[in-house]
C-alpha cells in the first residue's frame, strides 16, 4: 500500500464517505461516532479503564507502560490483524482516536511495523465532531429550508425522497416520528443522529445546492432531538402542504405500520416470534397514546385492533386494520395536525397531492 499523508481535510472525508477506522474503546464508539465508521479498538473497555486510572494516579509514562503490558502477545496480534483487514478492505481510509494522539499514533506505528502505512485523521474524533457541530450551526443559520407538511398518513416521507434536495430526518433518526414510529432496528445515539444530520446537511449544501427540503417534525423524532436552532428555522420556513384522501392515507398507514412492520419483524425474528413481537409493537403503540385518546375511545380502538390482528394471523388479510386506522386519523391525528398547522408562521407555497408537490419543487429548485 502506497504511503498517504495524514489529513485534516474533514469536509472531503464526509462529502466522499471516506471509510474511517475508530480505534477508541467500544464504550466510546457506542456513545457516538461518524457515518460509516467502524470500531477496531486499540484497547477494550476494561483495558482503557485500567489505563485511565493509572494515568490519573501515576502519570502518562506509567499509563503507557501499562497499556503495552495489557495489549501484548496474542491480544496485540489480534488487534493488528483487525486493523490490517480494515486497511485491505478500505485502502482509501483513515484511522482516528479521540484527539489524534497516543492511541492513533501507536495504532499507526504497529500497523506500519506489520508492513502497512495507514494515515490518521489529525485531531481525531474531537476535531471531527467540532467540525460537524460548527458546520451544522453555520448551515442552519445561512441555509434555505422548505418544509413538507401534511396530515398523518399522507406519505410525506415518500414524497420528500423525490424532491430535489431532501434531508430525511426520520431516516437519520431511524424512527417515523409518532407513537407508531419505532423501527425493528434501534435508533442511533443522540450524538450519532447529530453527526448524521450534519453530514447530510453538508452534502445537501456542497453537492446539490438550492433549498433543503425537510419533513415537518416535532422536536423529538423518537428519542432523537432535533437541534434547537434547526427547529426554530423550521418553524418559520415556507410550507409545502401535502394532501391525500382518507382512503389513500389509510392505505399508506396500513402499508407502513402493518404490512411492512409485519414483514420486518418476521425477517428479524422468524415467523412465530416475529408475529408476536409485531403484535406487541402495534398494541403498545396504541397504549402509549391511551391517556390522550380517553378511556372509551382507546378501548374501542384496541378492540378493533385486536380483531384485525386475529384476522391477519388467521387469513393474512390486513384490511380489517382500517377499522382502527380511519377513526384514529379522523378523530385524533387530524385535529392535532390542523391545530399545529394553524400555529405555523411560514408561508404556504403550494398545496396538493404528491405530483403537485413534486412538480412544484422541481420547478423551483433555485428558490
């Protein structure tokens, strides 16, 4: 592998999805890293903990000495092999630790002794993270945003993805943004969400340009919080209001939350366990809004949902779910959305169905 210099060109790393090898400990990686980064730690959590205590009690030299004792022999060989495999798969990549200091330099040295020159990111995780935080704040302050809004079930995300310059907040958060919005795979950490969002915004600005299209969201998308500065800009941004018939909305809800979620749970857990987990997901989502629904309405909708689940399990027919989907839309979600739309401060640029919204956006890409 030809030698490449270390880099501080953070923008190029993120715009080009350059592979990154994160040599921090697993506990650090779990708190947050960067899109596409892989964890190949120099030290595991216990080793890092022991070295940290030693550093506090006895200083850097003793901590380094202990680190070499803990990561030696077969353990050292296994770690080097993992780094070599990453380098072989990603010859264009870079490695990083927390500050671009001891851990990344030592990793770089050991890989070089094994015959591979592999560059590192100067400043490490801390510099990359600071770059994304500052970059996101700058883009939020200076960028142009347009918001696709609409009642629940209009398929806003489907339309968003067909617009000229979309940033999909729900996709980044891995959550559809409602009580029923949980996915079968877990959400990212808050730091991971913020990093994903910043990278998406950088790409939207540098690679595409023009107004950024966002879906109207609450402050929380599941457990991921939209930065306050972006939420404030969204509250005043112009609106594209997506409209669909009740029948079309019912079909979209049925597809997203019944058909697709059933398939996802079964693909993950197998038919029997997957069905039970899907059933728990659906009933649990309704229960989470039971207080807001009120006792009588909740009991009625739960009864419809349970009947629909029985029919779906026995026959595969999912249309009985319409009996709870339609009244939930009409009597719960629609009044809530209509009130929220009335509070919006942004100008409504266009109203209409998916084709109307998409055609308008494509005709106003430089707005």
